[in-house]
């Protein structure tokens, strides 16, 4: 198949490019190659390419900054998705789009299946939910994957942040009142390959198995890396007061529980992604 990837310079874009390139004809576009917010440019790129699938990994992902610059978040996550969906519909290309656990408000006591009603708490989540709706409305041949807590090669993420802090400090403080599922981009990309090759459509939740708090995730990172830094638990409110409010910032509202139930994979009889701790270990080993 002919595959186009937008946001190819990003963490997920790199993983998708690596996973698809060995099996398909891939065109990987950075923002310099294609700005998804430029509707005429998007339409021209797709019309000239004759692609079977467009995989969109371009997005605005700065959760805290989104509340201070909502237009930037909605421009990328809504208008960019609108442009891609419209162009894909016109050209007959299928569209893959990535969304987030932050479309949910965290009030659930159990993992969210794909059919749970979204209720985002912050601008970032609202912009991603708006982008989802644009894809569904404008491109009938779409595949939307919600995922969470991504880390991997080629981007800024929690694992690298914790390792960097642990090498500088004897103690670090991490919030323990937010729970989700850490997900390695490489594992996610491999599953996307299978869904695309099977011509799947609709909405899927895809994360590594299990769940943990950011505090538990940090402890696992430090342990797997063989470091001796002490990790102390704190609350989101206390962390914000100590580290951000004195600088004039504030942490935006986040879901306290955003574990995604990979229900569609299970119902289709697909093997889910491995547990998050196994993937973390494999990621760190790959870095060595």
C-alpha cells in the first residue's frame, strides 16, 4: 500500500514510519514538508500522491500550555484534522487519526471502553475531542485510535524527564493521584500496522496493559534504570503549589483516572499490547 505520514518528525510519527516502511511504500512528511493547517496544501499533497492511507501523527500536545493558547491547540487538533479529513474524503484515501485518554473526565471507577461518553476537562482534551468529531463527520473511511501516556524515541516524554532528574537529584517528587496506562510508541505503531492492513475502521483504544499512577511509573523507571534516587509521592494540588504557582503557572485540570479499556481489540479477538512494565523494560534496554 501507499502510506503517507504527517508529523513524521515527532515521537509517534517516527515509530509509525519505522513500522510501516519495511512493509509498505511510505511518504513521511514533517511540518516543513506539510503544514496540516494549510488546507490547500493538504488537498494538493493528497491529490497528487494516490495514497491508500494517510496516518496523521501531527498534533498540538502541550497540555498545560493549551489553556493559555487555545487557538493554537484548536488550530492543529481541530482545523488540521478537518483539512485532512476533507482531503482524504475527496481523494478516496483512508484516514488514521490519534486521540487521547484526556477526552474523558476521570470520574469512572473502571477503564473507559470506546463507547464511553467523552467529557474533557481541559482545552487540550477539548481540542482532541473536536478533532475526532471532525474526522467522523468528514471522512467515512477513518480509523481513530485513543491512547495514553506515550513515550518513545525522538520526543520529549515522562521517562526521559524522570531519568534526567534522577541523575541530578537524590530525591524527586511525583504526583500519585493520577492513574493511567503508559504506552510505548513502538508497541502502539505495530498494532496500528495490523489494523491498517486489516482495513479496520471506527474507534479503538490501544494502550499497554495494566495501569499505574505517575508516582508508580516513576518508581518503575528509576528501578529499571538501576538508579538509587528516592521517589516521593505528592498530590497534584501540592505539586502545582510548590513548582508552578510561584512562577505564575498553574496545572490545568486532568482526569484523575484515565485508564482505557481496549475493548474493541478484545471483542475482535486480537492479542492486546503487553503489560506496561514489560514495555518500559524493553524501551530502556533498546536505549542501552
